[in-house]
């Protein structure tokens, strides 16, 4: 049977997170694995109001086939918000509505990549992007991440020695590390894109979720002619609607539109009308502030719990926003070994391995802090740190003291 499958299926990895989520559906498991927004943040009443307005006033249009580019008022809103937040000169014609930013990554691979083309990634990088680009059988190269973002000295050397078609980055609260690029790093990346004729794919699903520090413009503001900027409604409204967008030069959008027509004709029209009505009739800034307040408290709670329970040999990176904490185990330990011990304790996380191109024996792990209440979070951290001590001491669970 396998001989019937395309060769690309053998080189495209499964989504580790999707597979873990099947296990974490068990009620006894406390999960820090998925990048799940807190359902408390879903604006149920406002969306219900918007749905009633849509069905009463635009129902037949919302339920009909629509244009591939997307609902015009929604595209106009996104373009205007870029202008208001960052001063970007963006027109609605530069916006294409997609099925989440994940589809935008897939379309980018479909439009830009031939087999063997080089794609440069951060190390570590978002595993969903690795999976999306893998379908087009590129040659991947990864570049180290530091506290200020991607290592631009190393990036310059890589691009000089190995000219690349695309560079994929997550500059705001990177998934998985939570690191944000400084302004200097953003400027350097923009300059390198021009110098090496490389297209930047700037994924920004978390940019609105800053708890502290200065909000910086996207790299697209510095190199608009070379950047595909991705956005998502999943983190600020609701992921179940599966709607996002890409913002790019019109020449790029024309090609993306052709590729999208072949994929799905257009994204969910009813969802687009619903979000547009919500955005035009409710103050999304007030809503986003409430999300930030909640997530800040949840981040602070997890940091306090790690400080209280975590073995001192284990380190972690406090993020200024987003949804994730990045944890590093002592040398010689493997996050996959910890994962199996943690599942015995009924607590889940994502080991670092799938975020690396060659992630075997990674000693890093990602924790999501946005989808657990304080009591569950404390119990989950107690279980996780107990598993850490079991791994470090190689002792039976019965001999590990309870907290």
C-alpha cells in the first residue's frame, strides 16, 4: 500500500502536539502541552450578538460562495489596524484571508518552494512551520536563537554560504522559546533579506499578547517589499473559527490567491462575516487588554510555582508575553525521557525534540501557561517537578517526597 503514497509523505513529520492532545483528553491528565487559549477569553456574548446581526442582515451572502481573497470589510479592518498600530502603509489588496496562519505557511511553501530549495529556520523553530514546509521537500538550515532573537552574525554566514529562498521567523514571544527580537535584531534581519534576495516569512500570532516591555513594529515595516507577514484571530478571538491572514506585496498575493483557489476556493465565509461584525461593533482593544491581564497573571503564577518547586539545576526563560515558557534540563538529561515519566504522573508537556530539525535527545521542553486554573497549574507543576526529580535521581516514585 505504501508504494501508492507520494514520496513527500515519508519526509513530512506528524504534528507532535496534535498527537499529544489525543492523550491529554483523558480527564486525569493536566496538560501544559497544547498552545490553547484560555476559553475564558472567548467573547461568547459579543460573538452571539454579531452572529444574530449577520444572519438577520447578511445571512444569504454569508452562506454563499465568496471570493478567494476574503470578506472585503474584514480585509479593510486588518489593513487599517496595521496602519493604526505600527504606521504600516498597507492596503486591503495586500491582505488574503486564510484558514488560520497555518494555511498561510502551507500556501507559502506551495507558491515559493521547489524541491531542494533552501529554507532557513530559527533553532528551535515552530514545529507547525517545519511540518508545513516539509511537504514541499526543501533543504532546511537552522540558525541559533539568543536572548535578542535570531543570531544575525550566524544568519549572515549561512545566507552567504547557502543562498536561501525563505527565512521563517517568529519575532514576538517565539514559539517555543518565548523570546522576542530586539529592534536591532529586526533591523539586521531586514537588511540581510535585501542583501541576499531572500523572502522573509514573519509569523506573528502573539504580537497582541504583550504583558510588559516595549511593543515593536514588525520586520515587515522595515522590509515590506520582501516580507510575508502572517496573523491570526485564534489567539485574540477564538481558534475554532480557524481564520487568519497573510499580508504581502500585491504581486505575492496574486500568486497566493491562485494557490488558495486550488486548495479550498475560500476560507469560511460565515466565520469571516462573524468576525468582521464583531470587530466593527465591539471594542477589540478592551477585549485584548482583558486577555493580557489574565495571561500575565497565569504566567506569573507558573513562574512562582517553578521557583517554588523546580530543582535548582533546571532553568527557564520568563517571557514578556505570549503563551509559553521554555525550560532547560541539566546536561545529559533528555526531555523525551522526562515526558514518559511525566505521563506516568498524568501531566503533559511538549518535549523540545520536534522544534529542532535534528532534535534527538533535546533537553528542552515547552510549557503552556494559558489554559490551566491556578489549582490545576500548581498540581501539574508538582507532578512535573516530581518527574524531574525521578529523572535526575533515577529513584522509584515511592521514595520521592510529596509536597
